[in-house]
């Protein structure tokens, strides 16, 4: 690993932490945005892993796709693919009314959604932190 990868990894890791902490602050009142930020936090910690492992081009925001990109480096990332469909639904539907049949995202998402997004994000973070320690 080189210094450039380490610096970039730390930038992604810090942004993941920031997004997670902001989502926690907002989750009692701003459900759609907190769900989105939990998805973003999970995405960014996976990207931090990929960058630290030397990936120079990381594309996309899907947890499932990013986990798939990690599998050649560590097959245990297959575990994260199961979280992808749950967290990835918060990527667009929490922000754009066109992703729902009726209502706007701020009207549709609930405290329960935010709680679930937080729980899953915490699992992704825990898993990735363990993997980062191995590098």
C-alpha cells in the first residue's frame, strides 16, 4: 500500500463516519435523509476498503456492486451482498419523488425505516472495520 492509497482511504473513511453521525442526529425527525445518509456511510466505508487494497477506479454507489468488487480480494465480502438490496433502496427513493407511486420521500419514510437503515449500516461498518484491520 502506498501513501496515496492511505490518504484516500482515510478521506473515504472519515466521510463515512461523518455521514453516519449526521444520519444519527437526523433520524428522529428526518427519516428519508437519514436513511440516505446511512446508505452513504455504508457505501463509503466499502470504498475506503477498496481504495486501501489498491483499487484505483471505484465506480458506483450500490452496496451490492461494491461488495461484488471486493470479493476477488476477499471472498467473505459475499456476506455484504445480502445487505445491498435493503440499503440500496435508500439511494434514490429517499430523495426523488419519481421513485415512489405517491407522495414525496419525506412523507413516505418512517422512524422504523431509519432504525432499520442504521442497524444494517452498523453491521456493514463493523464488518468493514474488521477487514480494514487485516490489511
